């Protein structure tokens, strides 16, 4: 394998400068549009030294593909040399916007289990250089020549999400709040300088109400109620439309493939993302279904790997691979039919037959604790509102609040369960928004037996499980409301199973 040092693509300085300029120019243009003034133009002068620094960064960046590691050298005044063993590399991800695709280049992120930020960000490499890097990484991870040539019976497409499924996902999700919030903020800023900008909304609503026969000649309260209904309906429709547009833009053409022992996902309409995830390094899986998920008979499945994150990366970009997922998650399936979830999970975790596990319930008396907590949440606001408003009849709100709390408590306990299998642990929680979390014994890092003062009072405890894919200060799985004896037995079983498993990254 060639070991000479390589440089970035000759046009890398252009993309680095464009990224820095975008951080200054776009906010300045938004401020100018919102305020109508021009005194913020002086801020653009700060982009000049930063752009110059980006160009110098291209000049000093080097990387080398050795036999068993990648060596990256970077820095102008403070030089940094990083040695990244191929065996430790989790993902080699590509991001391509339309200009990237025209010039046949890509931004490359090399991720390990060291944290939420990539180990190396290369802006940009040619596609030929990317293929060479991936070949070196994958070849360096193989343990034998036989493993490299052995055919994979599961190779091929595991999942393809068409546009109609993304429309359903947008209907289910509230991701459109991001766009609505941005538009509302910009509109409010502009309206401060042009107050007449929002005057079109009132006449439009009045015109819509006048077309309704029930509002013709009706009392003012009817027209007010109809105006509120029209506003709510318009907000819901716009929210869903924005949400659909968001997911179509971000996840267009989502395709999950098995490539050897790895998972490869590609998606995106304008900015195309390509991710490679070693299937053997998946830390946990989580399937989620809300009320609308169940209506469409669909679920969303997320996976976690060590070090994978969705926050801002070292290059200043958000990890678009985790759009709509949790802080540490990546999409395995943004939306998939419920009946296909067991087969998809088994394709990623061989031997994980989730449709044949034996579920164990939580403590039946746990519903009382949930009921008391939710009744308290209903009683105090109602009592406070009655005292402030001087209307004792508002205390009647406690009755429906108590009934809702009782229903919530019963359904929560009825749907909560866990299972200990020969290969891993599963936990399902929630009734309105149901989640199923799956962790293999080999991926368990720590097991904690937790008892709050309320747990000790009721003779209960919870078990928390942490893997390498959990966020700092968080945990991967929690099994709550167990009888203390059962919680101790579960914790000991998990500790014994994890100790018997050989640890491999």
C-alpha cells in the first residue's frame, strides 16, 4: 500500500472559503433584509482574515494511508499529527451538495468512538481519493483474507424509502416547527420596520369566514370561534407541509444497503449524504411509534454507534444524518412498515428474533405512583387558577384531570415490559409514544441499580444500562418500576452476561 502523503483536492480552498463566508455573509444579509439598514456591512470585513486562514489550512493539511492506520497532519502554528488505526474507525461519511456533485468531490468525515466530533474532517477530496481511502480502511479492518473474499448472503438493499413514505413521515413529525420558527422570526423582525407587512392576514381570515354559511348573520362569538378554528387549521396544515418538505429535502432517496459486514446509507435531495457504519459496532437499536405511526402502521428505527452524534461537528456543520433522530442517534429506517421491523433488526443484529421474546411486566402497583404524580399536576394548576380567577367552579377541572391521570397510569404500566434473551435485553415503554430499545449483552458498558426515595418507600428499583453510544451523563436503556428483588436479579443477570462476553470494537 502506498504510504506517501496526500493533499486535499486542489479546489479544497474554495469550499473552505465558501464555508467561512457563509457563516458571515448569510447572517449579514438576513440582518440587512430584516432591518433595512446597511451599517452591519462592516461585519463582512471580519471574513477576510478567516477566509485567509481557511486557504492556509488547505496548504498545510496532509494525510497518509499506511498499512494499518491513517495519519493526518494539520495546523499552521500549532502542528497536530493524529494516528487513527483502521480498526478504530467507526464511520467514513461523505457529504455532497450540488456543487460537490458537479465537481465530483465530497466532504469526508472520519469518525471513531472517541467522542461526538469526527476524528478528521477533510474538505474536500475527489471521489477517486475517497474510494481509495475507504478501500484502505476496510482492508485494514479485515482479520483474514478469507473474510475479505467470503460472499455475504445478506448483501444487497435492506431498505428503500420512497417519496410517499417521506410524505407520511412529514405528516407524523413536527419537524416543520424549525421552518415555521425561522419564518416567524424573520417576519417579526421585518414587521418592526414595516408594520403594514402583516395587514393581509386579517382580511384573508375575514374573507374565509364570510364564505361559511354558519357565520352569515351569526353572533360575534361564533365568528370569533370560527376565526380561531381557521387559524388553528391553517397552522396545522402549514406545519405539516413544512415538515413534509423538510424530510423530502433531507432524506430523499434514502437507501440502506449491506456492504460486506457494514451498513451503507445514502440520502439527500440537494446535499447528498453517504454513511458507512460497521454492523458489528452497533451499540443499540430503538424503534419508535407515535399515535400517527400506528395509524399508518409504521415505525421509525434509530441506531446508535460509539462516538456518533448529531450535534455540531468540528467543521461547523450539523450532522444531517441524524435529522429527526435523538441527540446520539442515526437513522436505520426513517419510516418502515411495522411488520418489517423484526426482519430489519435481525439483518443488523443476527439472531435477534424480537417477535418471539417472552416479555416480563413491571410491578403492577406502579400505576399508583404514576397516578398520584399526574393528579398532582392536575390539582395544583386548577386550584391556582380558581384562586386567581375567583371562580371555584374551575375546581371541577380536577375530575376530568383525575380520570385522564388514571387512564394514563393504567396504560403506561400495561405497556411497560422488559425481556432478557440469550443474546440481549429489550425494554418497551410508553403508550402514547411507544419505544422499544434493544441492547446486546456484548455492548453493555455499565449496569446500575437505582433507587429513589419514592422507590425505597414502595419497595421498587430501576435498572439503567449504558453503552458506548450513550450521550455524556445519559443512559441507553432504563427499566423502571421493578420490584426490588426483581431489579436485583435483572441487574445481576445483566452483569454476568456482560462479563462473559468478549469485548470487541
